[in-house]
């Protein structure tokens, strides 16, 4: 895990500009930093959080006299790719080198073979350049074109002041080269025609398959040369991930570390405590109050690089959670994505019972600008890697192949299919605990929303709201903090919306 920055077709030596870009995202990689000028007009930079191949995985990979690459993320099928591509082309044990060899051997169109979360930039001395991002946008990438020079970075804050006005989100599942322009190599969700048909599938078989594919994903997401923990909210999704990871650790004689956050006696904190006790994990908690939450807001908003109110409400407790976890581990698993795959939000059933599959597809495709953005930023702000096993390629394909009727409410309860799939893994009261959004279950919403409702006037909201697509007084307060942090960035370049209630 790391931060990357890159420049292509710069009119002069891009090194000085690139070094400043990389310094702005040093928090993403506290363990190491390096950069190369590639040819006359390209530059690649990397700041590293060492997770895999601690000694040999320094980046850029390759060489400044041939294809060179910087990659942010984890490629979970790198061993299989090594076997198919041939070990003779590899010089390290880094999972990112699989992307380099694949690109060098087969070109950008082959990047759909990478399974994991990643964003990369690669260049050659003769002017070739490639930028690409995983199909869901789990890892961030932004870009800008100013007078024919292209800039790339993991976060908005990395871009020079004179470039920020032109920054846009690099679209997930896409690749760019100077020769081809931008093209899509993978969709967030596979085409329905490519998914297996489940006509006549019994619920029991479906549940068994769901259980197996999720367990397999969690196992792969534990890949690391350092200890991996779990963010445990006490909800269904993170509790399932923790249960699987705890079993995997116990099999090797180790004890999983779990981390929870909330206001004192908040629902999530109490449920997480119960889950940790049942699973026998080494459990750690962070408790926050209104004073602590409000004091952290400027840092949180500057880190998340958004002003969406629901996103910031969930980011505040996540900020404290990441701060806590970073004191004990360098990587964590989370439950992100399960709600979008298995219809965990109430609005799916209230407004989209008849068109559930396309709505799930739409919201999965929007995750990169919402939950995944929050997940990446608050963890990397503390030098911590977050992994999302529910959003593994195989899990997404399986979940989206299930008939929509398997995801409808059962006796008013969402995600009944997923709950039954893990019967016996958790106590019944935790397994069937009703969904609470993280900002609500952690207690953050009860602290933050009333605070800003009493401090921002109707006139202030009316004056600014329409211009910036603001919906509430709370969001106006967050927008002001966003403007202080990133005054030149266009709001429409960073704002993603979809209803979750």
C-alpha cells in the first residue's frame, strides 16, 4: 500500500514538480520513498507502506531505462500470475511486479487479469505511458491535463495549485495511454450474460456457495508479511469477516486483533464488544465524544476530500478507528461492499424492489467516490492499509449472479441470505442484528447533525446551497472546511451521491 504520483509529457524536467506532489502524500507511505525520471518528459514517484516483500518491494519497479512502474494497492492473484507468466521475468517477491510483467508482456488490455485493489502508472524512456485503475476503484487515482502535460496522483492534495482546477477522478476499470486515450478494460460488475445461471437453485446450495466464496476471499485478503487486523463495527458484515479471520489466525496459533469505535455505550460499540468476546479476539476500542469529533472535523474533511454529509459522519468515527488500529497493525480488513452486493440498505427495498439488480449495479459502480474513498483516506492518513474482501472480483461476480429475489426482505430483515450462509459462525442475536449505518450506530450522527443545525442559519444555506449542491446546514459546514483544504478543486469533480435511507 502506498501513494503514487506521476507526470507525463511535461514540457521541462518534471522532477521538482513531482517531488512536491509526492511530499504532499507522504502520510500514505511512511516506510520509504523513491522516484525516477523516465526519459525526458515523464516521472514516477512512490511513497511506501511496506506490507508484502518488506525488503525487496521498493518502488518504482523495473528500471528507468525500460518499463518502470509505481502501483498502489494489493494484487491478490500475483502468485498465480507469476506461475503463468514465468518466474524468469521477476526480480522481487512484490505483488505489484505481476502488474509490471503483465503490462510489459501483453500490454494494457491484459490488466483485467489483475485481481485485487490497485492503481498504477508506468512509463518508458521513449515516451510510452500507461495509467490504470482497478475495476471498482477501490484504490484512488486522480488526473489532470494542463497544456498537454498529464498529472496523476492518489489524492487531490498532491496536485500543484495551478493544476487543481483541472483535476478529475480517473474512472475505475479504465486505462489511458497517449496513443489510445482513455479506454475501459473492465466493468465494475460483470455483464449478466457472463454470470452463471441459477435457475432452480436451492437456497441451501446458494448459501453454501456464498459462504465458500466469502471465506476464500477473506483468506486471500489476509495475504501479508505483517499482521492484519479487522475493523469490527458489530454489524453483520464486519462480524462475518472477523469470524473468518479469527478462525484462520487460530489455525496458526495466533490471535486476531479487532478494533471498534463509538460513543460510550453506542449500539455498534456494544455489539462489537460482544462479537469480539465470542470470537476470542484481542479487542481494542476507541471512544469519542462531541468535543473530540468536532475538533477532528477539519482534518477528516481534508483527508477524505469530500463534503458529503453522510460520508463525513461515517468518516469521523473511522478516523478514530484508523488512528487506534495503526498503533497495533499495518493492515486491516473491513466489511465494505456487502450492503451493495446483498441489498442491505432500506431504500433498496422501499424504492427498488422491482429493479433491484440494476440499482445494485449502479451503487456498486459509485462506491469509489463514497464508501471506498472514505475507507482509503482515513486509513491511509494514519499509514494503515484497509482491505475489502466483500469486493473481491469473485465475490462480486457470485453475489451479482444470485437471483434478485434472494436479496429481498424476509420478515422485514435485510440480507437474510447472507445471514443464513453464516449460521453457526456468530451468536444468533449478532447474526440477525438489524442494519445501522455506521454514522448512526457509532453515535456520530447524534453528535454532529444537531451541532451544525444550531450553528448554521437558513439564510447561509440558501445563499450557498444551490451553487454547491448542498442539502443541509451540516453539509454547508463540511463544504466550508473542504474549501479551506482544497480551494481550487471543483466541487463537481469530487461529489458522488446516492441515497442509502
